[in-house]
């Protein structure tokens, strides 16, 4: 069983936090999304980078919830809308220095 070594709460999103566990050298992002606990490895040990990656993960659109709400499938959203959306959403990241 992995032990929790350290826990860092995100400064802008109190439901998002990073944790360092004994079984991994990387920081794990943990958040409550859609009423469930979700986890994602940031694959970095650098705290500022991990905070930025965790915030990007936390803010990404949940395609399954959008598909269920719209009465369609994730495949249809991905095929017809998501490619354009992800390109437009990433536009500001490409222009930053």
C-alpha cells in the first residue's frame, strides 16, 4: 500500500490537489470531477510544472458528460466537433512564449 508523503492544494482550485506518494516519484493530480475522485499522473517532479499540468487536466472538457447531455456518443463529438475545438482551445497555448 502506497503512503502519502506530501499534499499540495492548488492555489486557484481548492478541489484540485497534488500528492506525492511513496510508490511513485511523480506528482499525482487528484480532483473530484462529476462526483467522483479522479487521478492523473503529471509525470513530473517539478511542483510549478505539475501545478500547471494539473490545472490544464482539471479544466479540460469532459466529453462523456457533454455527449450524455446532448444525447449522442463521444465518437460523434470527437469526429465532428472535438478536433476543431481542441485546435481552437490550444491556439492561445501556441502563441505564448
